[in-house]
């Protein structure tokens, strides 16, 4: 009879364990994984789960960065084009003759209109169906059509109407810049027609002339006086009155004494008495004021109207009547054409579009067409397109020259204001920062993958060695079990 219990004393369970280990090693060899479930990973499962979450998160961050780089790259392309247009416009305004009679102004106007159309088209660029210059309102077309900006729509005033109303308010009913002149005996007075921001503003008076005394300017409204009491003036003696134009530019009205001709903007004829000199001076002053008001002041009015139309909120002359207006009013959606229809939320334009580029890194990359450098570029080009000139008018010639000088300055780089290049440079720094974050994110993914690999992946050589060892153990166990199963009590008797 066989000795019961000897062949099953632990050997069956042991062989089962070996078989289970052998099966597990075969699975590891086939899949390359130490375990097929997190439950069999022991304490390492929490680390593995954390590493997988990190890998997914940082890959997602880099996908966000890739999209942001497309956005920023597109913005940079547009800004480069805008800088080129700006440079060409500046050269055009600054390089042609400051005259109307040769017809060159027509080419300047045509070029300005073409460039304004290009600017509007570029600012309305979109990528993947989203506008680049709308801030947070990525689905809203940021800049209105050129015709509506210039001419308005229905009851909504455009830039041309703004300029027209502002010119009327600055000229006044006498067409001389809202100033009045008076003559009493030997004294000429010059007075603003009220306390308001329209027309010419008296700033200063100086004189280098025999037999003249001056007073002011002072008071509200401001006034100044020129009193002829003494020896007769001599040729080229002069009186200089400084006035401020509607756009804040100060200019001098210089009236010299002369001996022939008529008293006009170029000077007054020396008379035989103080009363004659005062009368002649007043006639010259009236002529000079009218020429300035209908000439260079028109450029100042247009620039100021452009500032008011493109401002936020837009402001317009409170009229009619406009020639006697004394205040401004806020333009509304009902009476003013809005040139910019993108995001207008108060705050920094960059913050209108934020991206989460890494665990603790948020980058603001929004851009809006109403930012100062872009708004000013639009404004300067639109003013030239909106303005009209008379080649046969000396005043219009002065208007044209002064406007070109102002617009050239507005299109030039300045240390006192942000330019398109500054905007491009700022975005360039953000692109560089995103590149650095992308490298850091990729490095974090690589590190997490290494940790995860150590936890989850099995070593082929090690598994193979374990398989060989287990096979040997199983063979020995099977042989031993087989031998034990043949043992009988009779063999020991």
C-alpha cells in the first residue's frame, strides 16, 4: 500500500505557486508590463497614477502652447505687414512736396486710401475662424468697413461728419478761430469768444517794436491788448502773438511793420499816427487770424476730431448749432458709427486672452485693434483719406502742409508712446517664454515617463532569467513528486 500524505505534503501547493509565477512571467514577457492591474502594483500604484496624470497634463499644456504659438505667429506676421505699411505711408507723407498745385496730393490721397483698406483687412484677419485683434470676443469682426468708418451709416456719424462739425466749431461764426478783435482809439484788443475748448486759444504776446505796449493775455474769456502810444514803428519791428490750435499745437502769429503795400497777414503799413497804426495793425491781425484759422487750424481740427472719433468713448461737438458750440457730448450707438466692434472690457488688452501654459504659468497674449499704436495708425490714415483740399487756395495749401506734418509725426516712432514695433517686441518675449515653457513641460513628461517605466515595465532579460529558474524548479518538483508517488510500505519491509 502507498504511504498516504507524503506526496501531497506541501508539494501540490508549491507547484501551483510556481505555475502561477510562471504564468505571470509569461504575461510580463508578452506585454512588457510588471502588472496588468493597479491592484497588483502594491504601494507603487499611487505613484504610477500620479505620473500618468502628470504626463497627460504636461502634454496638454504643450498642445495649448502649440496653439498659442500659431496665434502669436499669425499676429507677428500681421504686425510686420502693418509696420511696412506704416513706413511707406510715413515716407509718402514726408517725401512729397507740401503743395497742392502740382497735383501730387491726389497720389497721396489715393495711396492713403489703399493703405487704409489694407490696414482694416489685416486687423480683421482670423485663424481657425477666430479673429486675431478682437481680444476676448474672438468671434467678432473687430474693425468696421472703411466706407462706414468714413461716411457713417444712416443716423450714425462717420469720421467725415465728425471733422466737419469740429471745423465749424473751431472756426466760429466769423471764420477766424472764435476770436474777436476790437479797436478803441490807439488800442487793439483780441478776445476769445467764450470759455470753451474750441478755436484758437491765446497763450502769449511779445513785441519788439517802438512805441507799443502790450497787456495779457488773461481773464476768462482770455483777452490781450496792443496799445500804440509813442514813437512810430520802424520797418521789420514785430509783434508776435502765440496761440494754441485745437490739437494743442502752439503757433506764432507774427505781424511786422512795413512801409508799402496793404496791411495783411504779412504785416501792417506804418501810418502817420498812433491811431493809424492801431487801425492798420487790426486789419493785418484780422487777415492773419483768418488765414491761420482757415489754413493750419483746419489740420488741428481734423486731428482733434480724429482723436475724438477714435477715442473711447467717442466725443463729438454738442450741436447744432456748431459755430457757437461750447461743449462736447458723448457719442452713442444711435448717433455715432463705432469703428471698433471687438472686446471693450476695461483692463489690459493682453488679459483678454489668457493661456495656461504650465502648472503655475499663465500667459496673457490677447491683442485688440483699439490699442494705442493700432488705433493711432488707423486714425492717422483715416484722417488723410477723409480730408479734402482746394489746389487753388493758399489757406488749403497751408492746411495740407500742416496736416502732412502732423500725420508724419503720428506715424513716427516716439519714446513717449507705444508703437507697433513695441507691441511686436512684447509679443516676441511671450513667444520666447512659451518656447522655454514647452521645453520644461517636455522635460517633465520625460522624467515622469522614466519613473512610470521603472514602476510598470518589466526587464526582458530579468524576466527570462526568472522563467528559466522557474522551469528548472518545476522540473525538479515534478520529478520529486513522481518519485514520492511510487513509494510503498512494502519497499521498507
